[in-house]
């Protein structure tokens, strides 16, 4: 065999080997075809993964908002949460905001927080209905609101139900609310829930007041002394500001202060309630500039007028501050003792 023939034989052998090892025309089906995806399949898989991520973010957001509730991603491929409270579970559909999530400039947590927040009022009313009065009865207490807040509460429920309230004076009112856990915003009880519980509103009002009275301890209210100028009372952190509506409040202040004077109340918000003796005009004049300054800094003032609490109830306190206060306005001071409430 000459050199030319040898090259031809070797080349033919090489081609035969390449064909035999699959480098030639396809001779049979692919191995593991499930590893290969179409563009549509890949897009679907990516969407499912994104929804899972968004749902997990929603769970994290809800946990920070409401420690009394539990949540998990809903089963299936839909973007939704299963939220549970007091044994009641409801699915919150997040598909409405899906198009806003995952974009370059999107704040996913903020978007989900705002959306879930809007869904919770309806969830809470359904939860309270399903739970029944017996389960939540011990958690019910009065909640101070103004007229604007009352309207807002009703609007959050979609106008399908009202929120019954009890007037205190002017804009100031109170509603029955569920206080599910410390640190969780109270949930006002709607008329549909009250009807489902089969209880009359006056009976529910009494339950709420009794529960509030039972929570008031020796550390709930504090007194701050200002030397010869007088004294001012404040609520301890965590104390329900609606304590001022209880019949026990004025007698307790009088008993501890060993005085029979009426009490002037400054109710800027649920976490800023101050009270002073009516006769301490000089101290009221010192506190006045600071309090009125506080009102201008709050977007929603609970009661913008000073109140006078007497044995007959609430009335507006008529006070004309001096053009120039005798002394500079008082600053933050340290409480020196509690007011003890007995019941």
C-alpha cells in the first residue's frame, strides 16, 4: 500500500468513528430531554420564582406590621398570602400590585406594606366575626378617636359597615376596639361584627370599660411636681388614654393628690395626655405654650381644646394665657411618683 492509499484508509476510519460517536446525523432521541426548556417554559419558571420571592417578602412585611397574625405564601402559582388570626384564615391576593414589583426603582417592601395594610381592615372584621365574642371579650377596651378618625375608620371598611361610637365632648369620642397584643394598633369594632355577636351596643360599651378598669394599676398614671408651681399628671407609657373617660379617674386623682379640685385635661393625642388642677393657673400658663406648640406639630390632633373634668363630666376649659408668661415654658421633666387607681 503506497502512502496515498494509507491516507485515504485512515481518513475513512476517522469519519466512521465520528459518526459512531454521535457527531454525524441524528440517529435517535435526545437523552434527558427534560433538561431542555423552551423560551416560554423558562419565562414561566422565572415568574413562579419571582412570585415566591414576592410572597416571602409579603410574609416578612406582615410579621412586622402585625405580630398577632401569622402568614405564609398561598399554595399554587398565584401571588397571594394566607393570613391567619384567632383561628380564622383568609387569602389576600397580591396580583393587583404584581406589575409594580421587581422593577429597577421599585421598593417592594413599601409597595406590599401599603397594599396589605389596605386589606387588613376587612380581614380583621371577618376575623372578629368568626372568632366570636367569647374569644375576644377580654381584649375589648375603649379607644379614643376624633370625628375625623371615626370617618376614616368607616371608610377603611369600604362603607359597608359603620363604627358605633360614644361621644365624650365635641370632636372627642370613643369606640370599642380589639387590643390583640401589646404594640399592635387596636382594631375598632364595626356594627356588622356587633350584630354577628348578638350583643347590644350598651352591653358591649360596659364590657370595654370594665376591661379597661381592670388593666389600670399603680404604675399607670404618674405625677410630676413643679415645686411651688404645682403638679401635673401624665399617663405612663402603654396606658390606654381612654382611662380618662372612666368614672374612677377624677376621684383617684383627688384622692392621691389629697385635693378636691377639678382637673384640666390636655389631650393632644392618645400618647400625650396631661392633667392639672384647675386652681393651678400659674402652672397651666407655664405648660400652655408648650402644649399649643405640640398641637401645631401633629397632623391629627385628638382634641385641640383644653377640657375640664368635674363630677358632672367633661366641659371645655376657658383659659386666657398671659401675653407674656411669668416664667419660661416648662421643658421635659422626670415623673416622681405614680397615681394609684383602686377599683
